[in-house]
């Protein structure tokens, strides 16, 4: 991330609503810039940042203008192009947005086996307490892959700082500090 675009990305990364950082006009321009350039394919991650429902009471009413602009841009996107959008907050997207997409793909949370496999990948050859992997798999039930990655990497940093193998306590402490929002998923 360059200094130039850091100011545009940091508010969303910190969980700050775009409406508190950008004016509705700026949000509309950003939506138009994201959707309409001459490309045959477009992938937008964190789509909820620009496509939240216009009915929401917690949003600034002017944000409806940005969503209206986005809907218009999606209508103008063209039938010879591919538009993909990703969000963790599908229930917060405006229904008019959903109608602009032909296909919806839903990914479920990882089961025990997938958690174990992913944690093994994250750990690699990192030294671990014998029961740390099983403990992590149990504790991280209900977490997304992104949440698991953050928690495991934080636990590894703790182990490195303490010059110890990864312990169950590192994983538990990292989980408690990270506080994954399991209710939103």
C-alpha cells in the first residue's frame, strides 16, 4: 500500500464507515471509478463498503446517493463483462444490488478437518506443543479462514517473542485479544 492510497484504504480496514470519511459525492465517484472503467472483468472485495442497504438507520442518508450511483454503474457495466464482488456482510447489502448479479456463491465456515489443514499450512515447520494444533482447531470453530490466519499468526509472534514453541496459551491469548465476531457470520 502506497502513501498515496493509504488514506483511502485505512478507514475501511479500521472498520470505519465510508460515510464518515468521504462525502456522498466522493462515495459516488469512487463507486463509478470502481465499476465503469473499460475492463472485461472486475473484482471488488469488501463490496459492503459501497453497497450497503439504503434502509439502514445507522448509515448517513446521503449514502443512499452512493448506492444509487453504484446500481446505475452496475446497469451500465455491460453484458460482455464479468463483475465479481465479495463480502462477509451479505445481509447488509441493498436488495437492488443483489438483483444485478446472476450468480451468488456462498462459502461455509471451515469444519474441523479444514481448520486443521489450514492451521497446519499456517504453522509449517514452526515448533509447537503437541496438543496445540488440536486445541487451535477446537478453539477456532466458527472462525473464518481470515480470522484463523490472524489468530495463528499472532500466536506465532507471541511464541517467537517468548522464544518458545507455540503453546496452547499463545493460541488462547491470541484468540482472546483478536476477539473474532462469530455472530456476524
